[in-house]
């Protein structure tokens, strides 16, 4: 008798859970169909940016310190992917390890992430500049043609000839601070940034001087 009651209770609970889940699913689909839930809201994104992110990335995504990347005019899907990669979820370690950004990505919901990405990507980039006259030629050569002897492919093949990138897969590099770009290439090479097997393989074959030259060159790309 006890067992029957227990089984009935379990059945009732699971049915309730299923009903709740399907009601939720129907609601989610209905909202999706209206475009309500799925569409990012740049205004809501701007509120988060003003309160939290602006101190480092600028209110309009043009950070004033070369340590903090510029986010203006970056592709929204790329920004979203980075925020997810910074956030450690379900007990899995983050794929892009950075203590500062881990702390700021952790409290964001997926909707928040979509909203801030929509906001920053809609802002106008105030590009950085190249500074190293002596390595411009090397930087340009690598960017346009790669390094044949080391099987390093041309950056332009994925990041586009003018460095604007190709949405949604390949991020913009043009106008980014050289210091930040250099730091990322070194992180890919060392394995500190593990969220792109492609970039890890490429950076692994590059010397410090090659990384520095191409990072400076892309800062000046328009
Ligand atoms: C205290 C400074 C600070 C704050 C505040 C901050 N960030 Fe960052 N952010 C950084 C730094 C530093 C990096 C570079 C991390 C690295 O080297 O991997 C970064 C990287 C990023 C990137 C990756 C950019 C790229 O080109 O790959 C995104 C996206 C980003 N931040 C979004 C945000 C958002 C959204 C907020 C607000 C919720 C925020 N950040 C708040 C310092 C900050
Ligand atoms: C086969 C395609 C491919 C090629 C070739 C390539 N990249 Fe990338 N690169 C990517 C992808 C994909 C990402 C995004 C990784 C991610 O999701 O985090 C990326 C990201 C980057 C980033 C990080 C940008 C940021 O805002 O943090 C830098 C810097 C970069 N690439 C530099 C280069 C340079 C320099 C070259 C040439 C030596 C190059 N890439 C060649 C595919 C490529």
C-alpha cells in the first residue's frame, strides 16, 4: 500500500513537473515567435554598461587604457561568446581565464550578455594607432600573407583584408590597442586563452617579434 502511494505521489510530481516544463516551453516559443524574448535590447544593455562596464571599457566601448580592449563596433556574436567563455558554468572551468572579467561576467544572465553585446557593437569605434615604424613592413606582410616558412596563415583570410572581421565567426581586429592584441596572442600561445583552437595553433608558431609587429600593424588598420 505504502509503495502504491509513493509511486502515485512520484507520478503526480513528475506529471506536474512535465506540465510546468511544457507550459514554460510553450510560453518561450510563443515569445520567440513574437520576437520578444529573443531580440536583444540595446537600451537595457546600456544601463548595465553605465553602471558596471563603462569604468574600464568606456561608456561607448572606446576604452581609454590599452589594457582594456575597445568593444565598440565589435560583432555582437563575438562579444557574447567571450562573455560566456569568461563565465565558469556548471562546474566547468572558464575557457577564457581572466580574474577581472570572470568577476564581471559571472552575475550576467544570457539576456544581459545579449543586451550589452548589442549595445557595445552598435557604438562607433574611435580607432587606436600603429606606433612602430620599423616593423610596419613585417606586420603588413604577416597580416596579408602569413609566414610561409612556419605555415602561419594570412590573418586577412579570416579577419578580412581591412581587419573589420567577418561576422559572426571572426572578430574585428582593426583599430584595437596593440598592447591588448599582443597580450591576447601571447595568451593563445601559452594556453592562458583556450577558447580558440585555431588561434592557439597560429600563435604557437609566432615569435615575440612577429606578434609585436602584427599587433601594432592591426592597431593602424582601417
Ligand atoms: C575593472 C575593469 C573591467 C570591467 C569593469 C569590465 N571589464 Fe571587460 N575586460 C577587462 C579586461 C582587462 C579585459 C581583457 C581580458 C583578457 O586579457 O583576457 C576585458 C575583456 C572583455 C571582453 C573581451 C573583448 C575581446 O575583444 O575579446 C568583453 C566582451 C568584455 N570585457 C565585456 C565587459 C562587460 C560587458 C563588462 C560589464 C558587465 C565588463 N567587460 C567590465 C576589464 C574590465
Ligand atoms: C583560420 C581563421 C583565422 C586566422 C587565419 C587568424 N585568426 Fe585570429 N581569430 C580567429 C577566430 C575564430 C577568433 C575568435 C576566437 C574566439 O572565439 O575567442 C580569432 C581571434 C583573434 C584575436 C582575439 C581578438 C580579441 O578581440 O580578443 C586576435 C588578437 C587574433 N585573432 C589575431 C590574429 C592574427 C594576428 C592572425 C594572423 C597571424 C590571425 N588572428 C589569423 C580565426 C583566425
